[in-house]
C-alpha cells in the first residue's frame, strides 16, 4: 500500500500530517503510538484552524485556513515543510 496521508487541524492552529497507511496497518485492536504515525506537525495558523484541504493532483500540497484574528489562507508543501503562498481573507465570521 502506498503511503496515504491524513491531515488534522486543531484549535491551537497546529497542522498534523499522519500516515494513514501506518494506522491501518497497526490494526483496530491495538493502540497506536502517535510518534509511529506522525509525519509532520507544526504551527500552521495563528488562530484556530477552520479549514484544510489537500490539493487534488499534487501530492504533499495542502491549504489551511485560520479564523479570527489570523484570517489567512496558507498553502503548504509538507514534503519540504514550507509555505508556498499566503493570502489574507476578507471573510467575516
């Protein structure tokens, strides 16, 4: 099975990239240690994460969006751990 990734966003703005392949391989009856399946974790937003989405065609590219006061949309290349673009949102919650 190729490595399948799962992305999670949290209230503190952290983005987590997990190896879903590793989680599935461990089986449902076992407890998985987070360190064995986490591929990357870091501060993606300066506010609670409101949205995230994988690029439909480019592996490792994910967009994240933060709420107030951050109000930014960032595009990440998680393969290189860098922000490839950032835009301010005018959306009012």
